[in-house]
């Protein structure tokens, strides 16, 4: 199961075990989160995180480091 790292606009870090939206809302003590999107130059739109209680969290999926030798 993937882990996530959420970083807000102030540089605060939150490690998320499995469910980013649910876990962030629990930690912030709220029941609503808005999605954050970005648009690319190619015209595509991507969901990149959540706006929760005045914090804009960008999500990063963390994978184990594995290098074939």
C-alpha cells in the first residue's frame, strides 16, 4: 500500500499512511476538503492535493527505493 507525504504552503509536512483526504481532515479537525488542481501547457488537468482549513496540501506518493544490481 502506498504512503503519501503532504506538504502545505508553509512547508509543514504530514505523513499519510493510506487515505490522504480522510487522514488530513481528521488531523485538521474538519469534515470538508476541496481538491486542488493544476493545468498543464498541453491542456490536461491534474488533481494534486487538497485545500483544508486554510492549508493547501500538495501530495506526493512515496515509494520504497529499489535498485536492481
